[in-house]
C-alpha cells in the first residue's frame, strides 16, 4: 500500500465493501437466506461504499473516517454474529433459539406451512469455508478494509 494514493486506497476500500455486499446477494440468490443479523452487517458496507464515493467527489478526511468506522461496525457485528452462531453468547431473541416461541404468531401463521420457510435463525451456521462462517469471513475481511481506510487517511494526512 506504500505506493498508492489516498484516493486509490479509498477506492479499494469502497469497492471491497461493495464486493462484500455483492457476495452476500449472490449467496442469497443461491438459496442461502439471510437472517436478521446478516442484514445488519450489510448496512455499514453500504455506508462505507457511499463514503468512498463521496471522498472521490469531495476529498475530505471525514469520509475516510466514516468509511473506517462503517467497516469497523460491520466487523464488530460479524464477530457478534459469529459468537451467536457458536453459542458463545445469546443472540437476539427474535432470531435465536431462545425466541418468544409461538406467542408472537397469529392463528393464520400457526396454520400456515409457509412461515417456517421465512424464518432464518441467527444462531445456526448456514455455510462455512475453512471452518469459518459467513459472518466470521465478513469480520475478517472488514477488519482488512478498516486497515485500508486508515492507510488512506494516513496518505491524505501526509499530502497536506
């Protein structure tokens, strides 16, 4: 990263977030339905990609920090989700094994055969690669993106 400009580094980080969103959408297309926490992890990537685009238009260091903070947020959410999947700590009751049970369902929902297809549990691993789940990969890759955002800021600071 030594020879790259702050602009190029910001582009790399923003495109990295966009690619992670695209990857999530591809997995969804392939039949891996996201849970509530999976959606939570996408929003900061959108913010990071937008931060990179804004930095291209108006090169303010604040956009670099917003990108870094967004990537750090999704990394933290990915780590939290990974812990929920591993049963290290409880997840949200609305999408984990400790949910409210049948009390939140209407009579029609109880009789429906479609509701179980819509419920995706946050505490179940739906896919793994090298023994790491999707939220874990998101956390790892997002930490790398934080480093790229910080490197972009350092380059921008040197240019002043």
